[in-house]
């Protein structure tokens, strides 16, 4: 029970002190989440209230099933952008179909994550390499910022790639609204100032640094309130400023959305991508926070937690959610002890949905766009390009492909190409393994690369170390290398394959070894193996190769070398 | 010059003795190739003469550009089956479009192979693992045999998968022709007998075993002649036996086929598959024969050789060709010394195309079908299932997937799924590497797995050896394993990561190592590395990890263990 429902691990021992801390944290997070949830709904092309709906039941579901105590689940920027891209392919923004598709997308994501969790397939997410994720998030941040510029300018434009977004904006640039732009820029500047200057200012009025840091998280709410007051007082709607407008009050209805099988087929792949990216982002936040308090994150339980959150979002008219980075850090820093803080946050958002929506009528869309732009700029980090450039060309190339393709062709193609690039590059490296001729470091029993160390070798004995498991992609490469070396050294009588780095020999490589053994034997050269690992030895034994091989199997390379240099006779020609 | 045109390596030193041997071999191969070329054209859904056209210019092109001296290029069974599958998707059999598409398919295959060769990308073929090729060829053999049964029954049926073929035959079973069936079965029995009993018989009439073996290769021609005589003498056409019918006499016209870009798009992927499969089959024959006479096969030159052969086939109205196994072996055994034997064979086929076609009018299709069935049954070899089952589950699984999918869904999906399965299985294994706790083999400096050997360990020191390079797919796996071991051993002060099998650490794994280092340091545990390979050390140096790490880098695991057991203090908490 405690294994599958982590809530039972912490709820029974819950204390009054923890309650006070959770309540405080939830108040801070609620104030932060209200503008965020509205803004990310806007980013996903959905009505503002959907953002609120996606911030109630999912938080409660995660509280029950999730394994992180402080992760704050809800709408996040990258998943919202990916949702917009997926939904744009099946319905037009503003239609009921679009709304229904959003809920279906959440259900599919939730179902997929929960399935992976139940099947304990969390390791699949490991195939998203860190450079690909970094590159993808940076590119997404840029796409999100550009997609919000239209709201700042008061024009309409759409597109899923940078060229399309820019082209769309240029076409409609003539419709720009100066008041909207002024308002938007003012909010951006205020929010940027709040991130830097405001903490210092608040500390001067004798607040502690911690309190000041928490207070500035409310800056977006201040922006929201101020622009609501401006918009209603100065009738900005009449002056062409786009407002959020009427949104229904009350809680979302819980219902299973109607949908066709065709819709499921269209949304299945995007749902998988949104889930996996969201899961990887969320787990990395959860792990970081968990490590600070020595709390363990269970990868498979996280899949179930996030899966249930998305299922909950789907049946309450929401859209895909996941654990958000900035919100979780605020929750943690504000002192949240358990997921009860999230439950209280959900209650806060529910109250907002019931009572605050009339006030949101006057909220300018430019305010929300400004909130998003400032938030996502912190995602953009090109330093990964510089770091990987120095470290390894293939990691650099994977980042570059991900960033460029995401910007030029959109999120889905971008992340697919990134994953593909990292796998192809890995296979390519595996297919050309590092193969070293090794020699004895004199006075020791160690063997090292002849090109890097001062070592002893003999022309009659060739010691080769392959720094990779032998498998279909690289077996031919080894074969060519050995034949080349053999051809270059007429005195050669013994080839020792030092297997210390060979963790596996697959069937293709085994067939290649058999052929190498035969060829060498015909040339009067013995093939020996040394330092063969247990599992590899077992496999070679099973298939009878140990009887076929012309030479011997030595426990260590040193034994092989010392024994063979006593006897250069080689193998009899077969 | 000699590098890019291998013909210049052997032609200048050509002798009269070699000429005699090449002439003899070409005579044997020509007699074998005439019925084969007709039959494989039939298998590809093409008129019989196209088989002859594909056996003239390609042989000459390969003689100039190919690196094997004895490979016999021309139509082969598997490539013909794959061509039928590809062409069936773009045109109907018997139309001029189908004929033109066949030539375009050959051109595309040729262009692709030649391009790979010029770019020196021959290693890409290594991604076809041996089990996948074995499984694919076995399944193709079964598909080919079933596809020819219709000619034996004298009915029409088509389909690219086993279920479709069987269904097609069952539907038209009522149309079966008893004379056709009788004729077909007679030829099958004769050919099977020729393979086994005929050699013994010929030896009794005082022929040497070698001559007898070569003579029986002419059995298909005997079948062809006998059934032509029967069909014309007994007017089998009037009795409903399908004959090859009128075929134009003369040499193929050399012309660049007309084609649309749309056709190229449709045929591009099949062309790639046909080329790669053909190339892999051909190279394995070439290597086997080359090794017997110590002649080297250059992988990239082979691409150019087979590429030019297919280009030649394309401009002379042919279809995809490659090096055939049985024909090459016959060529070799008959004493062929150089590719001049193939040039003479091409001349022989050209003479046949000019003067023999009138006689082929009466050739029953059932005879050709029987020839194909007997030839491909030697391709079917299920023993690979048994061998891989014993050797390794993932190789077995890859074979099984390839065979089952090819039979059920056809050649293109089959080979794609096979390649995909072998890559996914490899990635899966890489993502869960073998990680061993190691201890000192007392009295030596060697460290071995604690579970397999009697070794010394200390509770304060954990020595872990990862038997795989560290990369994105397995970094998280290592992290979890270390944390689990750390949690289980409260006395622990030092973790030594023995890197003897780590050939590379990619960026994802580096970030994971940094996080492991931090986490261990917070718990007062030092992280050390031992036996780090040169290239890995260089990379760690470049990115500054060697300064971050809490412990030391030891040259050998023995040095690490002996030094650390003197000092259990561990690392200061950071």
C-alpha cells in the first residue's frame, strides 16, 4: 500500500508544525500559480479558465500518487507550447473541438505515463540525453517568447516554427496597437526589475532576505492587478487592447470527454512526446529537491503520479500538466513539507475559479504574454553549446541539431531529430571502437597502449585491446584491423585479444571471431584470448568456441605474454 | 588508377593458362545462368528477356570496377523477390510502366551503392546484424517458394506475404491445371535428384568427382530443354500449360529510362533496402571466396563495383542485380581466375539473347518455377534459431522477429523490423550494463567480481566496475546502483569507480558523475576513479571534472585499494 500510494508514507505522521509550513507555502504558490495557469492556457491556445481547471484536480491526484513531497504540478511552459502544436493539427483555436482535444491529449498523456509506470518502463526516458533536453528547452523558450510577441503587439499571428511565427507577425504588423505594446513593455520591465532590484528594495524596508525573495514571486500578481485596474478604469478595451474577457465562474465539471478513434490516432504520438519531455523535466526537479532533504524519488512511481495528474486534468476539462521547475523551487523554499501544500494550493485555485473570474474580465492579454516572456527567458541557455563543444563533438552536434531543428521546424520534429541524432551518433561511435595495440609496462604486470606509454612488445606477439563490446556494428571493423596488422608483421605468430573491456560478444561478432580464428590458423598464427569476463566466457563456452579456438584462454594478459614469449612456434597450419 | 579500377591490377599480367581456365568457367556459368536469369525475371514479375538483359552489361561493369576476381554478378533470388514487392506498389505487372520502373529501381540501387562507395560509407552495412540477415534470407526463401507454387499449379495469384499468397492461391485453386502440375513436379524431382544422386551416377560412368559436380550444375538446362521439347511436341499450350511465349531476339538497347520524380520518391526506399541486402549477401560471398585464395575484398570498392553493375543494368532495361552465392561458387570451383570469366559469360548470354530466344517460346513457366523452388530451398535454414537460442536471447529474438514479420508482412517491413529490433535490443542492453562489485584476489594485484571469485573487500571501501561505456542511456542506472549500495553500507567512506571497461563518458554521463560526486560528498563519502583510459582521462581533464572530484584518480585499482585502506577518514562534508 505504502509502495503504490506514497501518501500513506507521510500522512499518518503529519504534525501541526508541518501543517503551518504547508499552509504558508501553499499561499505563496497559489498567488504565483493564478497568473501562470491563465498565461499557460493562453500559450496552449486555450481559454484562460482551462488553466485554472488544470491546476486543481491534477495537484490532488499527484499528492496521492506522486513520490516527491515538494513537487508542484500544473501547467508549464514547454508542455503548453507542445500542446498548442499538437492541438493546432486537429482543430481550430476557439472551437469546442479544440477544447475537447486538449482534454483528450491530457488523458492520453496520463494513460501513457501510468502505463509506463505500471510496466516499470521508466528507464525509457533515459534515451533522452541531457544535451538533447537542454537544447530542446532552450529552443522551446525562444519559440514561446516569439509566440507571445503577438500579444504584446496586439496583432494576430500563428505558427509552430520561428520562420512561420516571424512571417505571421510581419504580415499583420500594420494592425499593431500602441497602447497594448506600451502596457506589455511596462509589465515586462516591471517583472524584470522585480527579479533583480526588488529584493534589495524590500530588504531595505527591513524585511529578511528570505521573506523578500518570496514576496517578489508575487510580482506577476501585482502586474495582473495593476493592469486590471488600468484596463477597467481607462476603458482600454474600447481603445483596442485585447482583454481576457468573460470567463465562466465555478469549478470544472468532471466528465469523460467524448472522442473518436481518429482523434486518438492523431494525438497519440504528440501525447507520448509531451509526456516524456514533461516527465524528464519533472523528475529532474524532483530529484534535485529530494536530494536536498535526502528524500528518494522513485522513477516508476513518478510515472504513476504524473500519469494520474494528467488523467485528472483530462476528466476535468484541462490540458497536459507536469511538475514545474520554478514553482516547485518556490514551494520548497517557502517551506513546504509534504504534498498537503499542493492540496491547499488546489483549494486556493478552486476558490479563485469560483470567486475571482469576474475580475479577470479586464485582464489584458498583453499582461499574461509579458509574464510568459519573462518566465521563459530563464529557460534559454546557450552555454550548453559551449560546454559540449569543448567536451565532445557528438554531444555538441546533438545539441545543435535539436536547437536548429526545433526553431526551424517546431517542437515535435525538433525533439524527434534530437533523440534520433543522439542514438545514431552513439551507434556510429560504437561501430568504430577504440582499438589499441598494448604492451607490457616494464617492472609491472600492466599492459597499456603502445602509443601512449613506454612499453615492451615483441614482433612475434600482437596484443590487441578492443575498448568496446563486440557486436554486429563493429565486428567487421575489428576483423579489418587484425588482418591489417597481421599483413604488416611477417614475424607474427600469436595474436592475443585482450578482452578486459569486452562486456558482450553477440552472435554476429562470434561468427566474425570464428572466421578470424580460421583465417589466422591458415596463416600459421595462433589466436588467444586474455582477461575474458565471466559472462562472456560463459557464452563462449556454451557455443563451443573455446574448443574451436587455435590458441588458449589466459586469466590475465601478463600470463599470456610471459607464457607465449617462451614459445614462438605459433599454430600448425590447419 | 589501380585503386579505383581493380581491372588494372590483374589484366596486365594475364596469362594464357588463366585464359583457358576463365573460358571453361564461363562456359559452365553461362549454362547455369540462362535458366536462372529467365526464372528470376519471372520471379520479379518481369518478361523473361529482362533476365537476360540484366546478365550482360552488369557483368562487364563489375569486371571493371569490382574488387572480387571470382564473384558472379547477375539476377539473384532475394533481390528479385524484393524488386517484385517494390514494383508491385507503383505499376501493374505486364505494363510498360512496370518494365520502366524496374530499370529505374536498378538505377537508383546502383546510384545509391556507388554513392556510398565514393563517400566510403561501406560500414553502414554493418548495422545489418548476421542473425537478421540469416533470418531474412530464410524467410525470403519460403516466400519465394510459395510465390512460385502458383506457376506449378498453373493458376494466378499474387501477394507479398505468406497469408496473402496462400489466400490468393486458395481462391484460384479451382483453375489448377493437372498437366502443368505434373510437369512441374517432374522437374522438381529431377532437380532434387540431380543435386544428390546424379553425381554418384556420373562418377560411375568414370567421370572425376569434380567434373561430375560441375556437370550436374547443368541440370536446370537439361530440364529446360526436355520440357521445351515436350511442350512443342505435345502442344502443351493447347492443353492449358502456360509457356514463356514470344520473346524479342537481340541485344537490349542502351538508353536512359524516362521517369518522374514521383516514381523516384516511391522507389527510393525499396532501392536502398535492395541495395543494402544485395551488397551484404554479395560481400559475404566475395569474402569467403577471396579468403580461399588470399585475395582481398575492398568493402568500398565493392560498393562501387555493385553500384556500376546496377547502373549498367538500369540503362540496358534490366532490374536490380548483385553477386549470387551458388553461381559464384560454381565459377570459382570451375577454375575462374579473373573477372574475364564473367566477361565471357556476358558474351555467352548476349549470344543467347540474339539466337536462342525463338526456342524459349515453348518453355513452360512451371519449369522455371521448379528451378526457382529447388534453388531457394537451400536458402531456408532454421538452424540459426536453435544456435542463437542457445547463445543469446536477444540475437534469438532478432532472428525470430525478422522471420515472423517477413513472412507475415513482406520483405520490406520484415527487414526494417529486423534491423530496428537488433538496434533497440542493443540499446536496451547498453542501458542496463553489467555492474560488478569487485574485490582483491589475494596474493595478486587483480580485482574480480565478488560474486564469482574468492576476493577480499572491506566495508569502508566499495569498488565498483561498470562493464560498459557511460552514456545517456545508462547513466541513471549507475547512479541508482551506487545510491543503493551506499544506503546499504553505513560504514562506507570511499567509492572507487574502476573504469577499465569505460571507453567513453558522454555529456549526460558526465553530468550524472558530477551529481554523484556531490551527493556522496554531502554524505561524507569520497569518490575515486581508477584505471581510467587515456581518451576518457583527456575528456575529464578538459571539462574540469578532475578538479571537482572529491577523491583521487589512481593509475590502478590495486594502488587505489592499498592506499585507501590505510585511511578511512573519507571526505569532509562540503
